[in-house]
C-alpha cells in the first residue's frame, strides 16, 4: 500500500483513505489506519514520540506504528510513503515497549537526552 502525503496547517475534519496529513505547525500527523478499519492514527512528532523524515518527495515515520489500543492491533512502518507491515506484538511485547517508552519520556523530561547513537548525556 502506498500513501499520499499532504502538508497542512491544521488537520482537516475529514481524513481521506490513503492520505497522511502532516502539520508541522502542530508537530503531528494523522491518517486512517492502514488495515482499513477506519480508525484515525495520530502520530505526534517529538524527541520521545515519532520522527518524520521528508526527502523532498516522500515521507517516512520512525518508529513503527503499533496500534495496540485499536481492535485491529495493526503494526506497520511508513517508509518513503509505502506501508510495510510488521508482526503484531503480543501483550508481553506491548507491555515491555510501553514500559520502555515511559522510562525514556521520564529520562528525557528530567533533563537527560538520548543521542542518535544511544548514549545518554546531559546538554
């Protein structure tokens, strides 16, 4: 599956299938879940959430999108506007990921930063 991307000032009221809307002003993207369930998937951009790469033609999001709170539990990457499906995680995997995310956010907001190479440092 290939997504189109649209840079917008604010998120539109109606989200089209197959389109990811990106608001740099609000540091957020939104799209309908790629499994077809119709649920909105919101990805905020921040040092502790998702990162957006734009190469002038396509967008990529990192890390993967694991929709663990949705009934579909879909899991995928968006790389160069293409959806790449990933395995669905079990409860133990999602619990561990949430624990790590919570720890990372706590460390980040307590003044520590994680470098691109995984080393911790204080600015």
